[in-house]
C-alpha cells in the first residue's frame, strides 16, 4: 500500500483484498517439501514449530522484518511478489531452492525462485495470476545461514542481506552443493556463482574463507542508492561471507 502511493505510479482503480482467503494460509509438510501459503505472516513463521525445526533460517529472516505490527500483517507472499531486491526472505528462498506455485483460472504452474524476478521490481506472474504457495525442499544434510546488515538492528531496510547454503557432512568435511544468495546489492536478488565455485568442494577453513571473500568482492558489482554506497556493500558482503564461513567452521 505504501508503494502504491509513490514509487509504483498512480494508484489502481480497484484493490482486491485477499486477507480472508484461508486457502492461501498454512504451513505444512508435503512429502519432501515444506509448503507455506502465500498469506502466511512473518509472525506465523516465527511461531511455527515446523519452521523452527526444518527452516530456522527462515524464522531468523522473518524476525528481521519491520516491527510487531508489520510482522503480524505482512506476509511472505507479499515479500516475494513485491520483488524488492532488499526483501529479507528472498535470498533465503533462493539459497533454499524454493519454488512458487502460481494460479489463475487457467490452472496452476510452478516457477523456481531463480527465474521469478527477471528485472527490478518485476516478477514472472502473469496479469491474471496469484502466488498461491511457496515450496521449499527438505534436503538431508542441508545447512543454511542468514545475515542482514542495515542501519539499525531492527526496523531497517537491508543494505546487504545474505543467505548461504551447503550440504554438510561434518565440521571439517568439504562443502558440496553450495548456494550463495544476496539481496540489496543488485536490481534483483542474485546468486553469486563464482563465489559458490570458490567454496564448492572445500572445507570451511581460514583459507577457504579468505578465498571466498576475495572472490565475492571481485564478483559483486553492487548498486549505489540512498541507503548505501556500492563500495560499502561490496566490502561488507565479503566480510559477512567470511564470518559465516568462520562460524560454520568453528574457528
């Protein structure tokens, strides 16, 4: 609603309230995935026993968004379709290989998170489609970490937001299936493929952390905006990644 009054142009003639559509709510395990209805609020994610058990990183991300009023009313589906590159849950969804179930009178289709945000504030939704559900695969041995950097610890828009995922076979074992996703550093949420390759097949040692941080600092070409500079984002993103690898390695 705030966006409709300014940056997205003239307000529409009609607004459709979806709040009472119970079919778009709920958190459930469906086979090897966890499914979240598009109208699931951040508060519901934070309080969900399923999310705390299977997706604690999403609980952590939800807790960083706004104040209590926003968390009680704001939804994960809203964060997804708003398509802001600063959306705090979006890197988590990218790193977790989430998919989005879209629906219209023509039926349903599934779009992977990596293909859902083609450009700044744009989505893969057709004009007649709604986001129905978010599905996240539950993979054995999958580890995910999250970090947000903003002006304040609470109620701040991200300057850098990062999610790091990998398959974990033990504290000193090499990482596989590495996924590094970032927000607030480009027009859309992104994966850092070169840095993922620098981490793939290596254990979380100081040398690995140094190599990955240097690669990310070179790979990133962040944006300048009113919240931060490109250089700050580049340096902080590299430092955050180094810290996440260090924490995972326990050194």
